[in-house]
C-alpha cells in the first residue's frame, strides 16, 4: 500500500494590506521531500508527521512530497502559487501508482485567479490519481468548505478545537479513515449542511465547549465516522464563505444527512451567542485595572496576525502609556526595523525609538518614546500545542510601566514563551495584552484570572456587518438579518 502526502497552506485575508509571495513561504514552512523535521508538525503538516510515524507499523509506504505554508496575510501571488502547486503535483505524478493521498491544507487559501485554492489542488490531484485512489484531507475549521473540494475528496476532517490544539489527533483520524477505506472496512459518505451564517466559535467557552464534546462522543458509534464544524474564515471574501457542518457516515447517506441537519439547526439557533463580548480600549483597560487579582489578560483580536493583520496597531499600548499603567506587558508588535535597532543599541540601553504603526491606517500612529532595552533573543520560538512557532529575533523594551515585545517574524501570541524568552513572567503582571483572537487561550487561559476582549482599530472587524464583502453569496447572517439556513447542500 502506497500513500502520498504533501502540504500547501495559508489562511488568506483578502482585505489584508500584506500580499503573500513565495518569500513568505520560505520564511515559514518550505520543505522539500524528506526535509521536514522529525520533532513536531509545522503549519498544516500533521498528516505527514503522523503518516511518517505510523507507516512501518501500519504496513504502508509513505511517499513524501513538498510542504509549503505561510503565515496568514493577503492573497498569494498567482505565479508563486502555481509554482508550488505544480511542484507537488509533479511529485504525485512521479509517485504513481498510489493508493491514497494525505493532504495537509488550510481551507481558506486564496491566490490571484484562484478563490478556491484547495478545490483546485484536490481536483487536479484527483485527475492524476484516478477515481479509485482514496483522498483524505485535513483542514482548519476556519475554512471555506466548498463543493468543489468535497466532490473530489473521499474524506475531509477539520480540527475540532479553537484554539487548534488537536491538529495531530485529527490527522490521525484522516489516516485511520483512509486506511480503513482502502482495507474495505468502511465506505465513507459525506453530508454537508449550510447554516448561512458568519460567526466566531471559540471552543474554550460555552456553548461550543459542550457541543464539541458531544460531537466527539458521537464518532465511532452508530455508523458515524467523523463530524466536523467549518466555522468559516470571516476575512476571506469568497462566494462560499459561511458556517457548514460536515458528517461522514459508514455507507449510510440518510444517517449522515440527518445528523448534519440536526447539528446545523443547532448552530443556527446559536446565532449571536458564541462570541464573547468586546469592550472599547478605554473600557477594557479600565475593567482590567479595577480587577483585584493578577494577571488580567486583554486580547486584541482586531490586530491578530493569525487572521492576516499586521500586528503593529498601537491603540492599546498608547492608552496604557497615557494612563501610566504599571506592571503591564504587551505583545507581539511586528516591527523588524525596531528589533534591529534594539540589537544595535544593546541590552540595557536607553534610547529614543519609533515603533509600531507602520503598515496601514489601521495600524494607528507609531509610538515615539525613550525606551529601555530589557530583553533580546535571536531566533526565538513560542509554543502552540505540539508546534513550535518562530517569532524570529525579538526585543523587549520598557516604556514607563509597560514592557513591549517586538518581533521580526510576524505571528500572533500563542505561547507564554513570547514573554518568557525575554525574561518577562506574565503570571506576575497585572495586565498582559496579547494580539490574538482565541489561540492565546491554550497557554494564557490557564494563568488568567480574567480575560477581556478589546476592540482596537486593527483591521479584523469583530462586527462582520462592517467587513466590505463583494463576492459573498447573499443572503447570509448577520449581513442579512433574516437569512435562513440553506440546509443540505452535499
């Protein structure tokens, strides 16, 4: 038995001021066959890592293709996408015959000329391998679950958790189902329900916590093989955006249809009830300061690099400085030039520095201040579940009572190492500001005595009615208040 695996992935914010090119993939995940590290998966490469670990014991040969992934940003350059795609497809052609594919994709990637990158890849792969090959795909729940990719894949599994702490477990699910299908143990059939809504669904809090736990308990029982909820990626302006429920059953389409419908209707009933409330900057910081225990974690989801934002908005930082807040830390602010200047100045130096507020009007005004360099580290990383995420060279500067983490590789706050790398202990700070939507909760939730969401002027608008969509199929809630679910579409 021969399985082929590869990855091509990014999360595309079509409104982002940051275009994505081949160089962005080189800076993040860019491995040719056999080059992927053995320690842990990188972005969307869990199928390769899991397949590599299990090949010998499961009795199959794994042929490794290239793995390309970039941090979330704007639309990928067309020629660069086609170069990476065609390299992987040529590797697949050379590997024939193969019995199965394990594809690690994101699900919300857009390239110029290709609104459905994943559908394009899967369709072309199917044309190469033929109808009998079993194609298994792992996707991020912040995906566009399009009909094209569903029609050309046999098995599609999404991460269940947000923050995405279960990427390895879901890759195991994909491999299990591909092998079981090839061995004739199951006959997967997929059903999809379209809720016609755009919403955020953090799974660390109710009601989504309970729903995900119930879904996990359903799998492997009564002929249900897998259940996935496509949250959607709200900042990708494509036609098939929106929340969809995917159920895979063992040969029983009616059973899959019934469960997808029941879960889809439940999600429709949760419109407006799954996203935690947000405060403006002054109110959020004020509430944090009034709280008696520490640390209070303040999240800035509007400037989340994980959604394609620059991560250099200064609204919250400027407010902390103006209010003379003490014992606070904030990160990350993406500013490679400021990082270099800090390294040039040296640890302990005091000098005038302009930082932040560089990329777009939504970045706010730069901060001009005398800073003290209180931490420096080369080639730093932070954890995100089993994955290590590069933050590049980073520096910590002190402005009044606030320690600010500046990074050279744009990414969101995920692990405590973002601060501890530089000698900052977030557990001992009164206020900890993190630029992230919900992925920070895996590491910061357990230490936080209180979590507050603040709406800065960053580009990721929390009110999706204010996002300037042009391609989205209408009607859809909340853009259209009376939008009704479409029901079963696959």
